[in-house]
C-alpha cells in the first residue's frame, strides 16, 4: 500500500481508521508520524480556542447577566 493521503491523515487526527488504514499505520512510520503531528496540531488548536474564547454556554450566561 502506498502512503495514506495527507487529507486522510488529517481526518484521522480525531477519527478512527479503517482496518486497512490501521494496519498501514502500524507498519508505516511515515504515515504514523504524520497522523501524530495532526493530532498534536488539533490538540494545540483546541487548547488555544479554549484559552481565547470561553465556551458558548459561558458567553450566553454573560450576555444574559449583562442585559
């Protein structure tokens, strides 16, 4: 099997691979490393989102309080 497409590896940052993809990821260090990089990037983006903006429920509570 050739390498998994970058787009698919990005999808797998928070998704589950098919059986064939999982077997490939177990055998291919390059694809496994790229998936791991996408997972780290996703984690950093989620951390940054939480740091920058409070969750929508909190913003709604603030809006109601300020009215």
